């Protein structure tokens, strides 16, 4: 008993000594920088500008702002680098003071019930942003040209809002963009010709469910989309066959619900194509035999003007007849024999 209590005593002693030592050393875990005072002031202005939503209840002046909900600080400098406010009952415009967080790298305001009005021009000051997502809100006005000044952006998502007007051609000046989501808005006009000459790689393009019109610029035929191009549910017309081609890297091509009109018979598909939706257009000719060589996971060519036998083999008979229905004279499994 005696030995044991003695050893407990020395244990406690050595533990306290260790703790003392640790506390006196600059340690990254214990020494994380406190929130920068300027950033804290701006954050409190943002909270007020958003009409003090319940979502930001933890943002109180008497606490270190690096501990607040919905944000991250750089642990060395205490500057706010991530702001991710989502799934909340917010009725307000985006406060202009958001442009006064100069070290912000990620801004994500997503699924806020009534976040409305335009994107404030002060966002152009956030030149360290590499991720900007303002998805599923009630934002309106134009897609601002000043977004093309945010040269570090790799991801830009303004989808599921009420943005109107045309797509600014200058977005092609973003040299690091990997994905551009402008789908589910009220955008009109043409797809910019400049999207075939991005400053860096061509980003994956998500433009579906808008009111885009005219032809797809030929320039898009000369570039590689690393995985996806989605133009479905617009008012696009004419040829889009140049988006394909044996040597392309694209895996998902979605062109459904437009008025595309071209001959599919001679089209060569990229080897890696897995998802192809051409449904509800005016595409004619026949289905090329090359389709049987692809590892397709999704195919829909219904509601077009296609004719002739569905090539037999590959994945083509694994799709049900609705993938082929409502064409001019397609035949063969899974449709009726020719
Ligand atoms: C959202 O906030 C508004 C006013 O701020 C309030 O009237 C409404 O009941 C709230 N809705 C929900 C679902 O909490
Ligand atoms: C967006 O388009 C829809 C459908 O045409 C229309 O009802 C709505 O008023 C438009 N909204 C804006 C903000 O332009
Ligand atoms: C697309 O990428 C593939 C594979 O990297 C390459 O072989 C092809 O030349 C590229 N095509 C274009 C149009 O850049
Ligand atoms: C695909 O790339 C190969 C090798 O780079 C080239 O010889 C061929 O002409 C290209 N095919 C097409 C259809 O562009
Ligand atoms: C193909 O698209 C049509 C038209 O949108 C739809 O009715 C049908 O269910 C789709 N079939 C498949 C297999 O995706």
C-alpha cells in the first residue's frame, strides 16, 4: 500500500512537471493564434448584415472568433481563411463587408432560405479565394464580370439561384478553374466563344437548366473537358457532334432537352465516355457501332429522329426501352425487332 501511494505521488509530481514544461514551451496545439481583431470586427458586421441569424448564435464579442461556428482561422496568424455558412434560415443580402476578410480562401454560403440580391462587388477584393460556392440561395442579378479577377479560383459554383443575363466571356481568364457550375439559373444568351480558350485547363462545365440559346461555339470542340460537360435543358440548337471525338477525356456528356440537330451516324465517342444523355433533341442518323465498345453506365437517346438497328453488344442491351423510345425508326433489342 505504502509503495503504491508513494509511486502515485511521484507520478503526479512528474506529470505536473511535464505539464509545466509543456506550458512554458511554444507548442502548436496549445499556442494556436487568437482571432485577428480586424477579422473579428468584420465578422460581427457580417452577422449584423445577415440580420443576426440563429445559425450564427455562437458569434459573440466576448469569445475568440476562431472558435466560432462556420469558420476556420489560420492557426499561425489567426486570420479567417474559411467561411462556410450553410443550411440556415437567413433572410438578407450578402453583406458588402464580406470583402474585408482579406485572407479568405474559401467562401461557401449554401442553402440559406432567403439569401437574396446580387453578389456584392466587394467580393472582387477577396483575391485569395480558391473556392467560391453560393449555391441554392435566392441570389439574382448578373453573374458579375469581376469574378474573373479572382485568379486563384479552382471552384466556382453559383448554381440553383435566379441569376439572369448572359455568361461573362471573361470567366475564361480564370487560369486555375477546374469546375464552373452556373446551372439552374435564368441565364440567357450564347455560351461564350472564349470557353474554348481558357487561360488554363478547360474546367468542367455545368450550364444546364438555363435559357441559353444559339449554337455551341466550335471552339469547345478543340478542348478537353476532364470529366463533364452538361448543357441539358436549354434552348441550344445546331451541331454538337464536335464535342465528341476519339481522343477526348470527357466521361459525362449531357445534352438532353435542347434542339440539337446533327447526324449521329459517323460520330466517334471518347473511349472513357460513361454517361451519354442526348434525349429530347432533333438528332438524326443511326446509332454508331462504336457505342458497343464503351463501358456505358448511362445512355438515353430517346425523343430524337434516329433510325436503324440498335447495335447489338456491349452495354447497349442493358438499358431499358425508354432509353431508345420515341425515335423515327430505331429497332432491335431492347426495342422490337427490325
Ligand atoms: C425564419 O426566420 C423568419 C424571420 O427571421 C421567421 O419568421 C420564420 O419563422 C423562420 N423560419 C423557420 C423555418 O425557422
Ligand atoms: C426566372 O425564370 C422563371 C421561369 O421563366 C421566372 O418565373 C422567374 O420570374 C425568373 N426569375 C428571375 C429573377 O428572373
Ligand atoms: C485530350 O487529352 C488526351 C489525353 O491526355 C490527349 O491525347 C488529346 O490529344 C487531348 N485532346 C485535346 C483536343 O486536347
Ligand atoms: C488521336 O491521337 C493520335 C495520337 O496522338 C492521332 O494519331 C490521331 O490522329 C488522333 N485521332 C483523332 C481522331 O483526333
Ligand atoms: C430517357 O429520357 C426520357 C425523356 O426524358 C425519359 O422519359 C426516360 O424515362 C429516360 N429513360 C432512361 C432509361 O433514362
